[in-house]
C-alpha cells in the first residue's frame, strides 16, 4: 500500500496538494489537522479549555470520522484553538491510532508530524512551505471568503504565533523528516505545485 506523507507550515497549500495527489494516484486522503480542529471544537462546545490537557484528551478520544466533515472546522477561531489543543502530548497520543489505522490501508496524509511520527516509513515524504507573507495572504483570502473580517496583518501575526507554537512544542514539533523532499510553493499556482509534487513522487516510487 502506497503512503504519501505531507508535512509543512500552516497555509502552505498542504491540503490542496494532498487532495490533488490522492486524486492523481487513486488513494484515500486524510487532513490530519481536522482531527485537532474537531477536538478543539468539541472542547469549546463543552465549555472546556483548549489549554487544558484533560479537556483536550477527553475530546480527542471521542472523535469519529463524521466529525471531520463539519465546515466550521475551517474557521479562524477553530484553527487557533486547534493549534493550542495540539500541543498536549496526551491529545496527540489519543489521535495517533486514528491516523495510523488510516495509513495502514494506504493513502495520502497531511499534517505536521506525518513523516516524522505518524508514518516514518512512508513511501514518499514531502515538506511544503512558503514565505510567511504569502501564506498570510492565502489564509486571509480563505477567511474573508467565509465571511470573516480581519486584515492581512492580523492574519500574519496569528500565523507567526502559530508557526512558533508548532515548531517549538515539546510533542512532535513541526520539522521536515530527514528524508523529506522540500517543496516551496511561494509564487506557484495550484497546478504547478501539484505537477512538481507528482514528479517527485513518481521519481521516488519508481525506484
């Protein structure tokens, strides 16, 4: 079973790329970030605290696949809450099996620790990034499309805070796997990014 692991920074285009690669290779796709967003939403809905490990872990253990289809998971407030709930080692441990069980059947997974923790033996590992200002502009366009009102500078400040939290947390910090292929999407369109990734994947899978 082929497993493609995609890690990278927030708003770098991992999700769009993951869905594109899954369609190209006929593989199932999992946006693992939605697991943490779903956990954060459960915490907030229950009146809990996303910075409390017990609240987050309890929510993570109750996640089911249907939770991942809720459109509110893409909102700014849920994204910010997910970044806070994801720092807890017990939350990450609670969601570990969900991700490993998905990968066991083959698929494309994107997140922050797929190539380093969840699927260290993945057939192909990609690390996707872009400049902070480019990512902030992309996220701003996405959020305003949902009807949220905030400036690019606000989004950039949140993004920098999230980058710092993701890369410095004690549990599974964001970093490229040693054998990951770097893909910088700055200035590239969706089709260009997908084609570049397919060329990498084809080269690796043909070995």
